[in-house]
């Protein structure tokens, strides 16, 4: 509403306009055209025109007055509409740009360029494995500098952080697999790949012995590959700690086959529990899912399994809802020991709300096909042995050295005291060698055996090898220039060559400035079920601890950004949408 002070002039102006319009009407009706009064008619027309002009000006002033007297709220609405209009335009342009960028990446992935053939005079670099360390190395390595050979029985890279989601069908296993040839085919110079198991490394002969273990074999199923430089990135196998029955009766969670086996076993337990005339005790045993290991893998699997039950299983198989139960067994005093105390407490509280039982300070002593024997300490301090029946047992704890790595350790005297893997120096060189490096879980470098560590180690080796190639190239040029300087015909030519030598020596010093490997911890993430996650993120000089549903969105976006290709990201997003809209598949296969 306009103020009274502003309204009075507007009313006076409106009244003035009304009087002038009335005068115009009276002039037009009172005056009759006559041939004897042309002069007076012209004067009347002129007066009428002036009156009309005056009315127009008064109307314009009236409109301006009302516009000036508009409430500030209406003006704010106009500004708000403008803001939202520009926001929509920016969003629209960003969406179009994102689609174009994604389409370009997909086109690049689908249509690789022609590759150069390797130079036989270059050194042969053999890479064992296609895990986090090896793939990070291959992704950033300049393959023009070496003849690169990759050997692995697994012809794909597996995004292991999302592997627990595959056990329940939240994500399909092929969505987190990236064929290794997709990486290698996009390198500038071609890389040779052999799908084979490395059975032995002969360090003295500089040879790797390989064997084709696939179901279909040719006339040649074993061979040897010579190397000048060797990178061992074969990872580790599951540790059973010598506990009887673990390997025979439990499921592991390291490979795609493990996730598929667990998925089938879950449905097998549910269907068998609903078999006709099944006893209540047997039904309860079959529907008891036990997870051993309170690290991120065990915690995430327990959370995914409980989600599967709450969101899908009990709707389609209502007979099991009174007996389905998940138990997490951990030998340490708490789960997720690498996280802060507040996040450990939050995880335990969330599990309690989800009815997931946590058994800490409990050590498994024996495993049979139907129950585990576990030792725990009672409130009085005495150790007790308990039998825990189960239908599914998932073993998600510990790493053990692979036989290939054990054999290499035995060949190198400097490795005689190493029990957990290949001991390496600050440049990831295997101690006791000069041309063998190790990355990932098979290396002992005083860091946790995580994907984050292995990825950074692989990237470091790529920079190191690229630097070594540049160093050799510069040193070769320096040697050639020194010979050329001695054969120079005059002083001017010698001075010119001397200037080139000085420039190359400066470049060589800059190239050689690369320091040792330093691990940069970016933080830890874990999904804990019920669309909640915990995150311990390195922030400035400290850590930022967070847990809840917003952290769950961060967990998803972080893992999505860590996927190695646009193809993986698109497939994972589609799987998330599919499981959210249609639910998880409860078929057995």
C-alpha cells in the first residue's frame, strides 16, 4: 500500500485529469461546425490538441507515481524472479556442457587411436598384476620409454571398495570391472598383455615364468618372459591364521567370484530355511549370517546385508523375518579401529538400531560346516568357549603372502627377515635388488594395506620411471655432445656445444630432484547401512569426522569420482537407480 502522503498528490493529479477530459468533451459538443467560423474552429482544435497532450503527460506522471509507490515486496519479487531465471539458465548450460563432456569421453573410450609399436632397443618393463598399484602405474606411465609387458590371470581391474555392494545386488559386478585392455589400448605406444599366472620369478636370470591356467589351452601353455625392470603388484591372499576349517567352510571377499558365491549362498540359506517342515532350530541357524572382521570390508558387508533384508528379502520372503540375524565378530576391542572414537561409537550405535549384533574381543578358534567355536572374555575376566551356529560365514580379515612372493623372498638374502611381504626402501625398490619394485599388499612399506596406498605407490612409480627415462635420454645426449665437442673444428663450435652441455646439465639436475615416496592420507570412508556412512577426512592440519545420511551422499560421490572410467561411473549410477526403483533381485543365480 502507498503511504497517505504519497496518495494525496496522486488523487489531485487524477482529479485534474478528469476535469481536463470533461472540458474537452464540453468543447467538442458545444461547438458546431460553421462556414462562418473557420478561425474559431482552428483555435478550438489547437486548444483540444493542447488539452490532449496535457492529459497524456498527466497520465504518464500518474503511472510513474504509482510505480514509485509500489510496495518494496513486489520489487523484491521481480528481483527474485530474475535470480531464478539466471539460475535456471546456468543449470541448463551446465547440464548441456556435462552431457557433451560425457559423450566426448565415451567416444574416446570407444574409439582408441592407432598406437606406435615399441622400440626393441628400449628396456623391457614387466608388470605383474592388474590391481590398484599396477593399474595406477600403467595409467600414468609413458610407454614410449619402455617395452611394457603386463602379466596377470585377471584381465580386468576391479574397483574393490564397491565389492560389498555386489554381494547383495545393489551393484552388478560388471559395473565395477574395467577390462585391462581398455587402459592399455589408449596408451601412446602399445603394451603387451598376457593372461597368465606368474608361477616363478628367477631373479638371477631376470626371467618370469608364466602359465596359462584357463579352461581352454593352446599347444603352448607355459613360457618365460625376460625383463630388465620388474614391478611386483600381485597383492595378497586371504589369511586364515592357521584356524582349522576357515578355508573349507567360509566365504572370502576379495574377488568377483567371492561376491557371486556370497550372493548365491544368501539366497540358498533363505530358500532352504523355508523348505517344508524345516525345524525352527535349523531355520534359525540357516538365517544367522556371521561376518568375521571389523574392518571397512566386514562392516560394509554387514550393513549391505541388513539393508538387503530390510528393503527386499522380508517383503518377498516374509517367513524369514523373525529369524534373520547378522552378527559381526571382531577380535579387537572395537570395529573400524582406523577411525576416530566418535565414529566408532556412531557405527556401533547404528548397528544396534539395525539389530546387527557386534561381538568384540571374540576370537575364532575353529570352524565347522554348521558352527564356529569362538573364545571370548566374560564380565568376570574368564575366557569362555562358545559355539555360534551359522548359515553363511564371511571371512573378511587379514592378508597372507602369496607363494610367488614367498619364493622371491627366499632368493634374496636381504629379504630373509621379511615375513609379511617384500621389504622395500623409500623408492619402493625391493631391498637386495636394483631392478625390482613392489607395490600394494605384497610390499612392506610401513603403510596400511589399502587401495589408497597402492594407488599412490603406483602413481609414484610411474613418475619415477618417466624421470629415469628422461635422465637416461639426457645423459646419452651429454655423452654424444662431449664426443662432438672434442671433434669440433674451431673454438666457436666448441663454445656452442659447451652452451648446450650446460643447458642439458641444468635439465638433468632438475629431473633428478624427485624425492622418495611419501604417502598422503586422504581419509577413510565406510558404509554402515540404513543409507548412512562414516568419513574420517584429512582436513588442513587435522581430521574431519562425519557420519550420517549426508556423509552417505559424500561416500557415494567420492567412490563415483574414484572409478577409473566414464563407463564405470555410468554403470554404477544406473545400478543405484535400478536397485532404488525396482529393488534388488532375489533370484538365486
